[in-house]
């Protein structure tokens, strides 16, 4: 018995209103899924992780991951809205009571969107401690200069969580000291020190460059303590890894279901192509890997929701799930043959979409480095 059967059923019903044709059209037009995000917000799914006392559903990461998995399993893509789930965790865990009361209920009601998270910079890449965007305190404000890249959904979000240096890298004892997290109200900031430029990409992801030129942020928008931002960031990453793993798992099941169905129906040389082991085995192998990743996802989520350390499990879930979805994508494309390249089957769209998880939000190499160093105790390689 699946403990999440009712939840799955509810999300599936909502997703059925947004079929593959909906996502295909958005992809072609590079448009934002407004109607879908609105429906998800209205149904309360995007407030899954907001505690009930702030107007949310008060669910755990396990449930949140099931919601995202089902979106991907339906042929859709949660990238337009998933960040709200994990970004607000930083506010929830490290924000002041006043910040929480001010923002969380409005986010839960759908009046405010907190969808943007600005960490990556062009010259720092995976090395977050090397970021240069600076926030300098001037009286009751911070003045921000610098640049972010790959800030997804910045054009569709009211609020952005921004990581900036409050102490220059040269002046800190440990490289990870001196980073701070701010809540930036983009509605006020654009045109007054913030410029946002979309980046065209191989997928419909609404990701942007964000330039800061003297943006003034009220000091009360600092989250937690100045200089502790790296620690807060790490805290939120485990939830992010688990939720992204769930999206990969949803993709993996979608590819395998589509390909299996097609392999049963497509007849070549007088028999269904699915009768050939050359078609069966890659699908069976990918399915086994998706299932294994699925179990690791729930183990990571169980530990996270119980307040136990879950860094290794969250990272392994993301690694295994991203590899499994990519393997399933390849097996599905091969099964569909030439038709896999035709847009009307959606395989090529999902193939492009699921490839992202090898790189973002954290690349496979960086997870392997984490496991080697933190779990196996091997020397740090970077
Ligand atoms: C579509 C999209 C959306 C994104 N959304 C966001 C967002 O909303 N917010 C945000 O802050 N960021 C976002 N990102 C950025 C994403 O997190 C980074 O792309 C990712 O962390 C990798 O950084 P990089 O692209 O600078 O690659 P780099 O750090 O330059 O790495 C390039 C390659 O080198 C490898 N590499 C680097 N160092 C090592 C090492 N020591 N050992 C082994 N291999 C290494 C990496 O694994 C990678 O394969 C997004 C990216 C994309 C493409």
C-alpha cells in the first residue's frame, strides 16, 4: 500500500488538466506555465512545506517530493515553481519570527512568489565561496553590487533569495565565512539597481542574468546572522537535492512508461519491437535503476523529515536519480527510433529537460567529490 496514494491521486488529477500538448506548446513558445503555477498554488501544493501556523500544509519533504515526482511523471516540468518549496526553507529555518509572519502566509495564499534563488556567479561556478557580489552595510541598509548568472524564474518571482559577500574573501579566515543571505523584493528593485536579462537555453527554463548596481536592501531583509550564509545555504541544499531527485524519478518513470507502451505497439519485421531483447533490456535496466534511486530518495526524505543528518543520502539520491533518468531517456529515445526526434511525441523535449540534472543544481562530479571526501574520507580534490 502506497502511503502517498491520495496525494498522488490529487496531483495526477490536477496534472491531467495540463497534458503533454500544454507543455509542448510552452516549450515551442518559450513561455512560462502561468496557468499551471496558478493551479498548483490554488490547490496548496506549492505551500506543502510551509507549516500550518503560517498558512501552509505543514507536510514533509517526502510528500513535497511526491508532488514534484507526479508533475514530471505526467510529462510536465516542475522547474517553473519547484524552487518555492525549497527556497522558503531558508526563511523558515533561519528567518526572524517577523520575517516569517510577513512573508510565509502571503506565499502560502499565493499573493507572493518566492521562486528565485541567486547563488551562482559567472566567475565562481561550482565554487560558491568564490562569489564576488558584495553587500556593504550603510546605516539601516545594505548596498549591493555584482552579478548573478542562471538565476531561474527571476522574471516571474516577486522575491529573490540572494547570497552575497558581506566580508571580502581576502579578509575571512575560512573561505566559507563572510557570506550572507538577503531577501530581495524584486518588485521594488528592478530598475532601481537591478537589471534582469533572460538567457536562451536548450530547455524552457526562464533562467536569467541578474546585475546589481548599487541596489539598496533594508537591513531587516538580512536572513539570520551576517556572515553565516554559507551554513544556511548548506542546510537548504539537502531538501533541494531530494526534491530534484524526485523530479528525475518522475522523468524516469515517464520515459519507461512511454517507451514500454510504444515497444508493445510498434511492429517491425512482423513482431513488436518490444519482443527484442535489444529493446527490452535497456528499458528493464533503466527501470531497475529508477526504482533503486526511488528507494534512496525516500530514505533521504525519511532522514530529513526526522531531523537526522542526511547529506550523504540526499546527495546519493540526486546522483542516482539523475543518472537513472538520463539512462531512461536514452533507452526511450532508442526505442522510439526516428519518431523519438519528432516533437509530437515529447520524447525529445523531456530528453533535453532531464539532461539538465547532470549539471544543475549541482553537477554529478561535485556530488562524487562530496561522497569521496565526506563519506569515504578520501583527500579533498578541490
Ligand atoms: C538551466 C539552469 C538553471 C539554473 N538555475 C540556477 C538558479 O536558479 N540559481 C543558481 O544560483 N544557479 C542556477 N544554476 C546554476 C547551476 O547551479 C550551475 O550551472 C552548476 O552549479 C554548475 O556550475 P557552472 O555552470 O558554473 O559549472 P562549473 O563550475 O564551471 O563546472 C563545469 C564543469 O566542470 C566540473 N568541475 C568543476 N570543478 C570540478 C572539480 N573540482 N572536480 C571535478 N569536476 C569539476 C563540473 O562538474 C562541470 O561538469 C542553473 C543552471 C542552469 C544550466
